[in-house]
C-alpha cells in the first residue's frame, strides 16, 4: 500500500528543506526525499555559505537583502531548538573591489540605493589602512599561469571598493540545513534519506501522482517539487517537464581552496572579499584557514559534468585560484597539499535560479541555484510555498505571475523574474556572482 502526502520535495539541501518547512507551516503534509544520508549532505555541505546583498539585478538584490534578515534573526525564523545547536552567522561585512570588469560598481550601487541597503565607499587609502596586508596593484584581466604576464601588475592600482555591512558567512552550512529540518519536523514535515527517486508518476490526466523509489516503494502525492540541486536537470527530464523551458540547468564542477590564514588578524576581522581584478572571493574558514573561491573568469574553462559520474579530485584550478589570490595577498602561503572542496553548482543558463511551476500539473521547480542562492534559502522556501499554494488554488502564474511580499524589507517581487519561460537576463553577471 502506498504512503500518501500532500507534497513530495525531491532534495533535502538548504533550499529543499526550506520549501518543506514553509509548506508544512501552511498545513501541508510534506516529505523531503534525498538519496544522501542526511540533510544538507550534498552540494549544500560544500557551499561557501556567504551572505551578501550585492547582485547584478534589482530583484536579486532585494531578495538577498530580505534573506540577510532571516540569518540575522535565525532563532526567530526557526522557532525551535536543535539538539546540535544553531548555525552561527558571522555578521562581519563584505568588501567588493571597484574594477573595470564590474563597472566600478556603479550599476550595483544604484540597486543598493533603490532597495535601501547601507554601504560604505572605501578609497584606496582606507583599504590600505584597514587591510594593510593587501597589495592593491591591478592584474586584470585574470590570467592562467601559462599566459604571458601572469602575476605581473598591469599598471595602476585598485580604485577603491565598497564595504557592505549587511554581509558575512555561515561557518557550517550543513548544520544550518539540519536546523531547518528540525523546524520542518516540528511543523509536521517528514524527511527520508538514502532514498533515490526512480520514477515520477502521473495519472491518466497527466497530473503528478507521486514517485517510485529505487527500492520499489511508491509514495503518492499530487505535488512534487524539484529541489535536487545538480541533479535538477535529470529530475526535470524524468518528470517530462522540459518541453516549454526556455532556461535550462547543468551541473558545473567547482573547486574551493582552503589555505592557512595569511595574517594573524584576518580571522578576527573576518570580512568577506570579492575581487574581480583577480577573479577570486575569500572568507575565513574553520581551523584558521582562508577559503578562496573563483568568480569564473573567461580564461578558465567551465567543466559541465554528469552529476553521477565526474572526477572529484582537485586539478590545477586549485593552485591557480590560490596563486591569483597571492597577487593580492603576498603573504599568502600555498601549501603542497591541496585542501578544500570539490563539488558541483546547479547552474542555469543565465546564473539566475528557476523558482517556478512547470508544464506538468503539480510539478514545481526550485533549481539552477548556481552557487549563489544559499543565502536566499529561507525566503526562497517561503516564496515557493506561496507560489505552489496559489497555483494549486487555480491561479495562472504563467499569465499573471504571483507577487511575493518580503516582510522584512516591506517590498514585493514579481516571481515571474525567476520563470522557466523568461529570456536570458542580460543584466546578470553570468557567473557565480548572480
């Protein structure tokens, strides 16, 4: 005999757990299914978990600012205790360098002003005073070691930067996901791990009927939500939901570097940095390490892979990211032993996620999160729950997109911004920056 739920969420990463929580809070009987052994065990556990508000689009900026306050008031959002404790938000701020590549942040700051987000413009002298370990020579465009002029200044210095006080990072993204799991369970939601979906079933009318697991178990539900991260494209195919999609998703391999902290006070200062001159971002990492991620410059090839069959070893890319950062921080040591994370992004064609219904009645998507949506998981879960409830009540979201009100910043967003039917958004950074 089949089990029955109101909604099945495929995936128990940070966004999947948040969708389960918000639907459960609306009184839905939910089940999050994940083929891995615990919540947040997949690509979420590898997330750099940076909380920031600087995005290349107005709606993306507003959504991220809303998300910031969920992390700021994490215990209030959860409303429950977790036997493992609550994830810590290191609310320390972020410095973004002004460069030619980002238009010296002019458009980005217009978005910040429009949304009402505080920021401070730091000139070169201010950066030197606050971060004396930094070399502010310019090296753009980013290069690879085999390129002529790698590591050599290209003339001039960084023109300054912008410090965003509403920023920071989560040091344990898996714990944050477990926190949401406990909140969802307190609201009546259920989770099942080590459970792989083999089939998404439909009724004679073409509507979602449930899923069949790899072990043969059948679970019935009129709603299925794809929050499968790097496997999202495979799940969309399984559901037959790709026929009208104008934006697709693919799994993209990424490497994140952990090197010993180069200066004694950086961990105390603890700020996030983003620097398109060298195409790297950084934040402190547990164990007195510095985490270095890539901002995906054009000189580096993008390796799209099968999420079930890819090389999980480090490559030369690890060393290249460390070497680029050493241009900015000459005291950075590059150890011979590679340490860090090799994982996958779920990247959409324009690096903006898909939060939407589909052409299959009862099948919804929260995918293409592309490495830049961890910070937005709480409001994304709430937005998806409102979208699903509206569509299930008969609202035609494709014709008249649902509007989602963001309570912390008292602003509404057109959820059609995240539609599967949108054209590629030219305002996007077309990178992990979103």
